[in-house]
C-alpha cells in the first residue's frame, strides 16, 4: 500500500508543471510592433517594396512641389517655402562678434 501511495504522489507531483504551463504560445509570442509612417525618402515608396525607383521618386517630388507651391504659379518663393520666415529669423539672430578692421 505504501508503494501505491508513493507512486501516486510522485505522478501527481510530476504532472503539476505540465498543468501550470497551459498556454505557452500566447506568452512567448513577440508583441506586434506598431506601424510607423514612412519618413525621409521612403515615404515615396508607393508599392512598399522597400526601394524607391525613379518613377516613385519623380512622383513624390512633383507632389511635394505642388504642396509647397501655394499660389500655383509653378515657382516656389521663399515665403512659400518658409512661411514663418525661418531664414529671416536666423539671419536676424546672427550678429558678428567682431567687426572687420
């Protein structure tokens, strides 16, 4: 009888870890990374093949030009390119530390 109890207890102890890990696939699977918007020149990759060919580049540049050309005259002025006057602010902030002799 003692052998039967010992054997039953041993089998029960060996089975406990198997029940503790009931769903290992959910805990070991890596979390999906959130998708980010393409930046830089890869935003022109229209077919999402990881490269930008000449056609995609030209189309992207034309779209960017149209976006910057606010008045549609086919030219980009400094005001259209930098409406806040970023270039003017940088130039105004620059003061020479010494004067030429």
